């Protein structure tokens, strides 16, 4: 196997796991950063993967690990330190001579957004530009897999909840995000591009409930709740305060209709149509 020229952060998370599978299927060697040895069973079984144990806060360790790397995929798990960790990675990648960063950002990222997550992603994007690095910014909308958080409610009560009203959202499957990332990391033509990533349809949560009902063969109901009710529910579920605030802001953004636009980027970049919500429910049927 030739020396890896691609570096993957977030390799054991939901999107990262899909991405490393795609790179392995293409027989492309890569380095994968993992904080520790937990959740690395998949990587250990991929001959294309070189596992680097480390942390995005460890400057010297990162600098060493990035030697000889040409392209890096930047993704951090959701945490109150995500912005600082990503900025740290970007600065060190620049010093280490990395040429191109493929960053997983978020739909509507903007430094002036009222949504804290959209502000932080934009700050990291802008730092990458400031340093003169080549970039591909992937800006996915709401993840279909985000609905797996409601799987027990759907399975046991036939109900799921959110503070989103009747606003449609063009949700995307994480497998499509990984497909676009794999192309950007392995093929030319995606330099200095910003890709809005959505599904091929924009659905209200009531329409999502109809799809659940049809695919699962039993009635599934969506219940719209107030932001205060949603805040109370996620707090009761044990979410930390920084994440509660961010989620409420995210859903207010959806409720304003700001996540309804449909882009055909998945098809344009990969040549395949984006996964439909119906296919997503069918593929994850056993969990619901």
C-alpha cells in the first residue's frame, strides 16, 4: 500500500464511518485520527487505514501526524469546544503543509447567523480561506439519521416531536454526505467549492410522519411542540446546556423556513440521485 496522502478526522463518528468505508472500497490509503482505541474495530479491519491515536488539541502530535498529507477531512464531534478544536486543526494543517481541507460544515453557515452552530462553522471556513488553503466546504442540511434520536418514541408510542411547525426541510442522508466527501478527497475539480447538500425533496415533519406510516405499516404521528416544551424535553434527557441552546436555535432556523431549499449537488458531484426519505426509513426500518 502506498503512503497515505489523505487524513480523516472524526473517523469513528456517523459520517466518518461512512466515509472510511467508501475510501476503503476505492482501495485508497488514509490516516484516521481516533481519540482512543474504542470504536476502532472497523478501522482495524480495513487494510487501507492507518490509525493515529490522538486529539485535535494536541498541536505537536497533530503536526507530526500530518507530515506528507495533501488532503484532510475536517469533522469534530459536537462539543462546546468544537470551534476551537477545528481552528487548532486548520492552523496546524497549514503549518504542516496540507494543501486542501474538505470541511464538513452546515447548511446556511454564516458568521452573523443567530444560530451558534452556523456562526462557528463560518468562522472555521473563513480561517481556512484566510490561510490560503484550498478548500471544499460541505454544507449539509438536517441529517435524516438525526431522527434516530426519536427511534424509541416511534417504536413504542408511534410518535415523534419537534418545534418546527409546518416548515419543510430538505433533509439529507449521511451516506450521501460521505459520498460527496469521498469524491472531493479523491478527485480533482472540487477545489475552492462550497457545496450545499440536501435531499431531492423538501418535507414537513408531518409529511415525514406519513412516510414513516407508509413504510412501517402502522400509524406514526408527528406532534409539533413549542420551543419551551422542546427545551424542557432535551434538558430532561440530560443534554448539556450549550447543546440545548444550539438545538433550539437550529430548530427555530428550520421553523423559519430557512432550510427548505433543494439542491441537486449530490447528483451533480457523485452521479447518483440523493437517497430519499422513504429509502432512509426503509433502510433503518428495524430500528423504528
